[in-house]
């Protein structure tokens, strides 16, 4: 009889502190390499856009790759999150991690079908199951944003936006940003990302 190893948050503490990102989804360890420079540029741009709106409204804040522990066997670090002040007060504990879903999660695609599958399938299911209200998948190579919103108790794709479009959302009242602002400083790619 085979025994399947289920990773837990406690196991993460014993892994080496290096340039890898370690996450656990449904007890499975996921290891990601250091991201591409443009991946990080999109994260920075998203933080800047969300932070400007948050400063104006004082409704919440955006953050880079915070630890989000949904359960002992579901411990992730989304690329960017936005969380309301009220939810932050309840979700942030003494360990410095969030223990409830932020309202908005953003993942920036890394090259490769395995990475795309993780963001579009595995993480989509996790965030849907755990109560994220909106999930944006940003593809810097194709310069597009896929927007998923909670409808009928799960995250569903509501639109795919490109450079020429504007992203607005009922989640963040009065928020509107040109999609191009998320990809500012990134030259057009000659071969779009296939995923």
C-alpha cells in the first residue's frame, strides 16, 4: 500500500531559503523558479495602479506575494493581492500571513505550459473554492488580462482584455485603468505566449 506525502505549512519552514518560491496546493508542493524581469515589472505596475486607487479611496491596500494560508495543506503566495481594510484586520495574524482570502488576486503568467496550467486551472480552483472575489491572470507576452469574477459561488471568466481596453470592476468602486498601464515598459514580444 503506497503512502502519498501531503505537504503542510510546517514543512515549508524546513525548506531552504533560496530564490525558489514554495507553495502548497491540496497538499502538493509547487516549486517556482525566480521569475522573468518582465513578470516582476507587471507585478510592480499592478501594485502601482492599485495603490494609487487605494490611496484615493482609503478602502484597502495592494501587496506583493504575501503568504496566504487557507489551510495547513493550502499555503500560497499570489503575485499580487488587493485586500480591504476590514478583511485585512480579520485575515492578518501574528505570523504575518493572511488566513482568509483577499478580495482580489493577480497571477502573472510565467512562460511554459506547466506554469500556465497551474495559474489557469489549479490556482483558479483554489481561489474559487476559498472565496476570492476576483482573479486576474496577466499575460505579459500576449499583453492581455483574463478577468474572473465570483458568480454563482465560483470564479468564472467574464472577459479578456487587451492593451487598447480599460479594466474596471464592480469590486473596486470607481476603479478604471488602461490595460496598457499594466504592461508599461515591456516591449511587444515577437512570439506571443502560448498556453
